[in-house]
């Protein structure tokens, strides 16, 4: 295997925000030439596939300013510094939906946009759901829905479900139904 | 359904880069309060699920500076302004891998990180593969591999496959095998 690494020559910090920061790295390419890489730093995230006993997935309807659209997503949230991903997932599920889960399984972890961002998302499955306490952030406004798999497939066709983690969640669910 | 929209009060442009740009919008929340949203603008992307007649998926080994890691991804690339997504997918598949496909199907489109970025990715399936011509960008260094589904599942466990679009691609492939 070839060494494809790009060595950092210099890093210029552009922006430090509340959620993300931005830097531009000058890098040495494998052939010795130089180039610039624009890099967004993100604290990381978790998301939860929660299926009710009635075989419906819990989704959160939420306005997303970057898209200027209100879309349906699985419950998710940013990690706090040093927070264990599963603890974060348990917290986010309860805060956003009012559900607690008796059983947790890690499904997969992935980078959402490895070309320009380091956001790393841990996807969990939550089972044995029971009632907890909703507690939204002060700038968070959401509505809950619970949809069957065919309803989710239709929502993907319509574009109401249109984000990577929720599409992955539904594909996992579909696969599990095929296997069971 | 409640109106969850956040109205833009003002937009501050922070950075205009080669690939992405960054702005901070001050918004009016549904309850009348104000907040800031940090927004990355991206030209959009395409990615390709290409399965060989030997039932192997074509992957590209590539160093990703935001992760400081070399990972395996399905062939993908950024859209040029006004470019049709399928034309872009055909171009990227051939440029990165040297494969052309006789048959194209759109699988799904999704936002990779709707919380902070508008990157929209179109995922295609490419069939009836034949030989074309590799033509990499001058700052693009990649190696090709072709893996079976069990090899991909192992690579996900190891963390060598760790990006959203490639995980989605493998879940689609798994689902298709279950259905056939």
C-alpha cells in the first residue's frame, strides 16, 4: 500500500464558533507539491434508531437552517466534551423524545463528510422503550412522529427524510427485518 | 404541524474558500427569541455504488486531511456548478477508477450533515461496468481495491470503512442481496 499521507506545513485558524471551527491547512502532497485543505472541526455526534413495540421508528421534525427546510430525522445531538457516546445517546433520546430505553446496541460509527469535516457520528439502536422526560435546548424546536417502514420509504421518496444518518438508520432497520 | 421555521435576521460571511464557504446567520426562533446558526456552504457531491461482475464493490483508498487518516470510500466527488448529478457521477467514476458503466440508477440523495452544512449527496448505482480512462485531479492521490461484502463488513468493524456514504452503499448492497 502506498503512503498517501498529506503532511501539514501550516495551519491557519479562520473561525471559532459555538458549534464548529474552521481552519485552512497548507499540506505537502505525496508527490511533494503543496495544496490547501479547508477543514471544519466539529465536536462529534450521536444518533438513535428507536423502534417502538408497534414497529414504528421515532423521528423528530426539525427546521434545519443550512437547508432552509423542515425535515424528519432520527433523534440525534452533539457530544459534549469528553462525554461517552452511549451516555450522550441516552441523554439525547430522552431530552428530544421523552423516551428512555432499557437496551442499547452500537450499530456503526461514521464520518459524515470526510472531505471537509471531522464530524464523527455514533449510531445506536435503542430497545425496550419506556417513558422519560422531554427537556429541549432553549433554541431547539421539534415535533415527534412515529412512522412505519413503508411510511419512511415514502418519506425518502418525497424528500421529507433526506439526511445521511436517517437513511442509514432505515437501511439498518430494513436489513434487520430481512434477517429476522 | 407547527411552523418551526427560523427567519434570517442577518447573514455574516466569514470565509469563501476553494471548496466550502462559511457564514453565520442570526435567526429569529419560532418563539421570537434570537440565536446564531453557523452554516457551511458546499457545492454538493455524488457517489457511486459500483459492483463488479465478480460481486465486488469498487472502493478508493484515500487520505482525508480532516480525519488525518487514510480510509476506503466508494468513488465520489464534488459537483461542478450547474452539472447534472448523474453526468457528474459518470465523470467521477471514470476519472477515479477507470471504469465506465452501461447502466445507471439513482438510489437516494441525502444531506450529509444537516445541522451545520448544506452538502447534498446523490448516490447512484452503476452496472454493466467496462474499461475507461483514469484521470485524477492534480491534488488527488488514490488507490483502488475491490472487496466482497464480507470484506466490507470486516472493514467497517476495523474502521477502515468509516464514512456515511460508504456505509449507506454497503447497506443498500446488503438489502439488494436479501431481496434477490
